[in-house]
């Protein structure tokens, strides 16, 4: 996966951190201090469409370009810049009854993006 | 998600200004967390939680340090303090016996041990006190010379002598006998006190393998 840097319009991972103090949630979420949500953004031209996560590979791009030339006109585009790797978010928080709860929410943090 | 015949939202779509985009993402993050926790809205704390409870939870959560062996196999370090039983003593020598309980003896490794004793200086006495230390273990009734230490004694008070391997071995087996023989310039002007408030003691740092717990008293 590629991290977004200024000027690039290709599919990449944009970092986005939600600070729990800033949104007033620090009184009920004990840990962590924030949520590194991140998200995927950018163009997915047809020739980089393929298996998510390996779109950045040069060889895959070449193979997909060949594939795109073959099937051009029938697929009609529609490749998406999507999360290809995610990890869980561990939360320690107070529930409605002021119990302290620890939970791992799967697939909450986007680690890498690719074209579908 | 890809919508048929159009680009996916991540690839373009209507452009939002930065502030609106940020609001949208924050809202998305909030909703996502609440949904996953099966909450319709953020909890409102009904009663305060004690800091002690919170600390306990955090300690449990973080657990033992990474790479530490499981609790049952981990060796535990303790400090054991044994007060002396005083044996036959004269003005020239003081005999001290230290006993460990049967439960403790033989299952621990003594890593360091030191003897603490109170020296009372008589008026006008000061100088160097040479302390001869004889040691005997539980299986050996004969006292052997373990060490001779020089102590600078300039005032009445507590003094410390580190005990060597012989004494440590005897102590770990459950019974240690020490005999202190003051020598040198200040020997005639000093007394090792043995009363309740000045009772000599051995302080030992020990390691106990396995599950045995030793409570410090």
C-alpha cells in the first residue's frame, strides 16, 4: 500500500486520527487516546485494478494493463480504492453501568489500500 | 463499494471542502465505534469510578512484562529478616543463632545476606573495631572462621556486615550460627547490644523457585 503524499491522485492511504479528547469522548473511553481510522482515497485506473494489496507491484500492473486492453469496453470501469489490510481497535471504556469494559473491534484501522 | 456504471466514492465524486470532509469523517468514526459497541449513543457515566479500580484494570490489562515466564514458573525474590536467638555469650564474644521455618528452609537460594548489629560505645572509646566472624551450619557444630572485617566505629549505632557464601549456605539450609569476636583498638570500649530494641538480625535477599510464597513479618 501507498501512503498519500501531496499531489498524487493515485489510490493511497490517507491518515486520519480522531482524538477522543477533541470530540469529548475521553471521559468514557479510557484507552487509547484516539482512533487512527485512516481511509483510502485516489484514482484506480483500470490498468492497476487487480488483486487488492498488490496493485502497486509493477508486474501486476503490467499484467493488468494487458488484461484491461483485452477486456476494455466490457468491464466498464468501476475499480475501487479500498482497504486491503486492516487491524483491530482495542478499546477500554466505561459502559452505561460504569463497568470497565475491554474489547477488540476487528477491522477498524486501515493499514493499507489498493485497487479492487 | 462500487456502484454499477459509476466510479466508487473513494475515487472521486463531489468535492467537499476540508472542514466539511473532516466533519464527515469524524461523524463516520463516531458512528462506526458506537455501532460496533452496539450502542445507540455514547454512555453517560452515572457514578464515578475509583482510581484504584481503574489502576487495577490497567495493571491486569497490561499483564506481566513481555517475555516474562508464566507466573507458576517464575522465581520470586523476597527479603527475609531473621532475628537472633542469643546463645552463650561473654564479654569477648557474642554468639547468635538464626533459624528459618522448615517450610522455607532448603527451597530458597540466598542471593545476599547481611548481619545488622548494634554497637554501644563506652565513653571516650572510638576507633577501629576488627570483627572476627565465625560461622557454623546446621550440619556442622564446629565454628570456622568465615571472615575478619574492619569496622570504623565512631559512634554508637547499627553496623552491617555482609555475610559470605558459607554463612549464606548455612542460612538457606535453615540454621545459621555466628560468633562475633571483637578485636582491635575499640574492642575493650564497645559492647554488642542484644536487648529487645537492639536485637541483631540477618537481612537476606532470597529467591524462591515455584509457587511457594514467603510472607515478610
